[in-house]
C-alpha cells in the first residue's frame, strides 16, 4: 500500500509545468447553472424486498393514497402490508437552459427499510425545485448496479442495493428562466477559485481580444464584461470568450492529509528548507497465557484460573535523513521512503516539519 501511494505521488510530480488553460476551465458565467430537484415516490414490482409496514408505515400509507386516487377504495380497518413496494426519494439535476420535453437522468434512493430495489419500477413522481414548483416528472425502470444473496443466515453483497438510476427517467415540464449571464449590456464571470492574479490575467486577456474597457475586475472572483444585448450576438461573443487562453497563477503549495485513511496528497509546488528527519518503528507485543492454580489437598482452597502476561517492546533501528534546501516533490518522497515511514507515520512527520518551519506548504487535514 505504501509503495502504491508513493508511485502515485511521483507520477504527479513528473507532470509538466502549468500550461495555458481556456477561460471556461477556470471560470463560469453567472446564472448559467444547474438546478437541484427532488421528489417523493413509490417503487413497485420488487421481489418481496420492499418496506415493512411495521417499521416503515409511510410506504403503505402512500400506497393507499395512490390507490384511492386511481379509484380503488381500501375498506377502513384493512391493513395494507405489501412487500413489493418501497418509499423512495428521487433526485435530479436539471441543466441550464433545459426546455420542456427534454429528458434528464434521475437517482432513486430508498428511505425505508427495503432490502433491494433491483427490478423495481418508479411510479410517476413530480420533482420540485427549491421554490416548491414542479419542474419535471420522473418514471421508469431502475438500474441497480449492486448484487447480493443470502441463505442460512449468511449474506453477501456487492455495491449498493438500495439506490439506483433511471437514465433519461424524467421529463422537464417547466423551464427555468435564465438571463444568460447578466442583465442589460453586461455579464458576470465568476472564477472557480478566488485569486487576484487570475482575475487580473482574465481581464487582460479579454481586453486584448475584444478591446480596452471590455472587462473589469470587481474583486478576486467576480469580473464584469460588456457584452452585446442581442441573444444571438451574445452567444457568439461568449463562445469566443470562453476559449481564450489564460495563463493561470501558480498553485499555492499545499499538502492534504487524511487522518482517517492515511492518504497524503502534495502538489508539485511544495518545497522544503534544510532539515533532518529520523524515524523508527516502535512495536509492542502483549501475550496473555491462561494458567490454572491448583491448591494443595485439604488446604480448603479453590481452583482458580490466572493469566500470565508477557509484554515485549521492540524498536527497529533508524537513521537520520538529510533533506536539502528547495527539494522538489520527488526528492521529498525519496527521502521519506528512505526513512521507511508508513502513510500514517507521514502524518506526524509532515506536521512536525511544518511546525519546524521546514515544510513550505499549507497543511490541510481532512
């Protein structure tokens, strides 16, 4: 595992220097965005793996309400306990400029105690936006990537069985109005990451391509651009602008540490000052051996079970590794490999290097 992680980091270190990027890769047009939709529905046709009425009463209640709407009257006091239905939440992302009649993908997830949604069919479900309006209707057969089986108290499962997708499973019913990036004769560009250097370079590139005073930076993220008011001309203008070449600013040296998994990711701008690192593996082994204590005859004592514990502490030999000034990522990885540190040990080593002022990077622990 350690070798695989370091090979990955070395591959990142061997990437070429930063090259020019297109404007659309580092910025988006304000107002051109997707909209999240959600709805509550029922999945039918399950093979006895649906919700239980005792622990998920809302599934049977929803089934009764649906049957009543279809003209099927359930007598009062009759218990409905179908095992082939499941209550689900349906979610989707409606892309920008989506028109009525366009199909979008949906994700269906169980909200009850259903065991498996494989083979189920989602009944017509309205999908609402944050304003409570219905923007799409979803229905169709689920595609579940997981698989599972159980018998005799044993169970095995691959991937998730309580969630699936329906490709093109929803039809857009209502259009979301979009001002195409702004109002009047200006549009707004939003950088993906706030950066004053990138904002300045974007303004320079736009003004060089379309003339002075076409763009101006409001702050480190927002840029206002003068654009034609006619929609056709504005689309052509945006098509040319989003393909402008921008030389992005250098990345901030960053080291990301995942304390839960031991994963470590460093970008290629990380450097170090001269420092020395030593590491040794300390292992503690505890052995517990039960023994029987038998009293002498006629002593009146009782037989008792005792434990004999043997504790051993071993420490592997270590050596001091010198890391030179200005070392690049490849040199850092080689030095830490020479120390023999595991990913978990590197968490402590890198934090100690940062505290000592030797690691020139921002540490982010997630």
